[in-house]
C-alpha cells in the first residue's frame, strides 16, 4: 500500500522488530519530538546509505590496479608532510 505524505510516496509495511529496539526507538522519538516511524525511516535510510557507500568503495577498489598505484605514488612530490600530518 502506498501512502502519499507531502511530496513523498511511502509504502506501508509490517516488520518484526525486537522489543528492546522498539523501546529505544520510542525513547529517541520522545527526545526528538517525532514519531517512531520517522526514527525507523531515518535509521533505515542511514544504514542503506552506508551499505551503498561501502559497495561503491568495493567496486572502485576492484577496478584498481597495483601498477596504477605505483605510478601515482611515484608522481607524489618528495617533500615532508604538511604540519599536522606527521606520523609519530
């Protein structure tokens, strides 16, 4: 079932969520003066975004070649690290 709120379409779904997690979501919702639905949507959005970033990095890493890295490092200037970038 799709529900339109403002300019966003939302799907209404049913899921099993552990009691302890719902209690935490309820507490956060109270603190933030929002709904549990909003907290769950924000948390889900954040996690999906994190997975997408990870997948993007993995895909880019798979395209990389050691030979290219050697060329990139060889082109770096032979200079001391910038202030604050030193390794102790």
